[in-house]
């Protein structure tokens, strides 16, 4: 027990590395990667005469406060006919990470960057992902640009994909931009330094909200998941914060969804196979119908995304306290996303949660291997008129990327549990307000509100159900295993606190 009390950030980093190994992921870069990296002396360059110089444009990046691997930039222009032209620039990673290189082999093994509070395990070495292949401010970089024309009905009436040289004029962060858009904070300093950036952000925000409204009218699902993040001061965890969705995140989300759809259309138009990101129509729809029935809501007997989103929106409004737990239940019943290969438009499976039919991953090639694969396919068609991958190669990659992405999610989830245990390990015996989040034959789980953390209920004073509010006492916390145990000491009224 004493060892747990003296644990800190360093020990959690070791736990994270071990969890990577256990899931078939490589926490360190091999010597061959380091050797290749040492031979790279500058950012990528290319003499292709078709590369468009777009460095004068008012590009900006919007990402997390601490993000250094900047994959995309955005800029917009209002045309006289009410159409808004949006450009999304995606970092050209392939130019420095060629197919078949040692760098490529490592990226292919992990297929994604893995993010924990104590340590990031980047898919590519940081000298690339946070510098030479990152769209860093005031640096000219090669990019793949998706140009989209969006009409007042939120339809993408025209799109193009081409190579360009770009320059990030303002590195911005989600929370600060969102605060400003909501009238609750100043325009971020990096935006103030560029004349017209305020109008640029307003244009992008208005266009993104238009796209968002249309997607939700068509049945796009909006969840609120429980994803706490530990905050450290030196070796010590001092807080657990819940990451909140906000208007700036919505801005980027909408443009990335639109860009990924246009990329899928670009590849389909060339007649070749493409790597798609899909979420199938839920096979366990009847279970989702049963969940809605427990909330006195009737869903149709056949999968219907629009009806499901109406139910979710109602519950978010009437019972925000428990909505993250309902979100998790529905997400599990829907099934996780996967990568598949599609050859013709009529075989498109689509993304049930996003309410889009054609969707690929293309906007984060520094962080996700499928996006790098798609980028190579785009460049292959643009430069050589053909894809660098066969359909059989893509089939194998689709299965592998699905498997490794699932492993990465499990590592991140495992570390969130250990981070919460570390935060709580010195509070054994303290009492917290909690809500019951799950009940199965193997156990009952609760979520406490401050700090936000989940654990198992190991004893209770009466029968309880999912959604009940409780007072619980912390009975134990094991950092190595990520276990947190609570005991019930008092139950609120089951009915009076139900929405």
C-alpha cells in the first residue's frame, strides 16, 4: 500500500508502456527508425509544378491547448452568391515518410498515436509529427488541400482535391476560441495579430454550424462520453478534468467530416478501392429500443438514426447528469467503428453515427495510419494516375488498423483508470456523491462527480438501479491495476431524482 501512496507520473508512464506492450503496440521507436530520422534534415519539399502556392492565405489551426502535432489548417471565403468556400489543408506526411521505410513500418505497427496524461506515444517521432511534418505557425509546409463550396442549404455543391504549399498564420486552441465565439472571452492573441482573423473565424463558425444543423436533421448522433484527464504538477496528479465539447471543437469536427466525405468522393470518382471508416447500422437495435423504453420513449422497430438522435437530444435536455452514462450504453450497443475496403459507390456501408454515406479518414496523417494510407492514394492519383495500394493490400490493412486502433483505445482507457486511482489513493474513507452507471452479474459501477472518476460498488445498503444517486465512501484504490472500490453509505430517493 505504501508503494501506491508514493507513486507519481513516472510510475504511471511505466504502467502505460507496459499496457502498450500487452496490447501488441510498440512504446519505443526501433534503431532503424532513429537512423532514418537522423538523415532527415529539413521539412518536405517537392518540385511538382502542379503544387499551388497558398501561403498568402489566412490559414489557422485550432486544436487542444497542448497539441503540437498539427495535422490540419482551415480558411474560408464568402462568395457573392452566398456560397462559402472552405479549404482544409492536411499536412503532407508522406513526403517524409515514404511507403516501405522504417518510419512507415513503425507507424504501420501501431497505426495510431496513443494519448495518456503522463506520456504520449506518437505514431511518428516527435521531430516529424510536432515539427517537420506538422503545420506549425509561420512555417511553409506541403499539404493536401480539400476545397469545398458550401451553399446556403448546407450542401457541398463542388469540391476539389489538390496539392499545395501552405503557411499557418495563427495557432489557436479550442477553449479560447470557443470562449470568444460565445462572447465570454477575448479574441486569442494569435488571432488578434492577424488582421481579419476575427471575421474569418466568424465565417468558419457560421458555416460549420450550418453543416452541423443539417447533419443532425438527417440523424447524426451526438453523444457526451465520460473522458476524464489527469492534470499533473511535476510528479503529482492534482486534478481530474472532464474534457467538454464546445463550439470550436464543433467547427473543426464539421469541417473534418466534410473533408473526409469529399476525399471519399474523390477516390470513388477515380474508380479504385478506398479505405473507408464505417459504423454499421446497429445489429443490436432491439436492445437500443429496450433502453429507450426504460425512459418511456418509443423507437421504431427498424434502425433509424434520426429517431435515435431525437431520443438522445430529449434525454440530454431533461437529464444532463446521467446523459454521459446513457451515451456510453448506446455507443456500446451500436458497436465500434471499423475500417473496410469499398470498391464501388453502391457498396457503401456509411457511418451510422455521423449520418454520412461516404466517409474515410484523411485529415490526421501524423496521428493515424489510415489517414496516411489515404493520403498516399490521393497523391498517387494526382501524380501518377493510379493508387499505390492493391485491393488485397488494403483489405489486410483495414483489418490490422481496426485491431490496433481498438488496442490503443484500451490502453488509453486503462491509464485513465490508473490516473483516477492515483488521484484518490490518499482519500480512502472520504465520502462522495455518485450515480450508478452500470449493473451486470459481475458487478455494479458508480461514477463520482468531483473528481470525475468511476469505480466498482463493493457493498450497498439496499437494492439499487442504474441512474440512482448515492452517497459512497472510497474503500480502496489500486494504481497498478486501475481499480477503485466504493461502499454505499446512503441512497437518495430512486424516483424523485429521475428525470
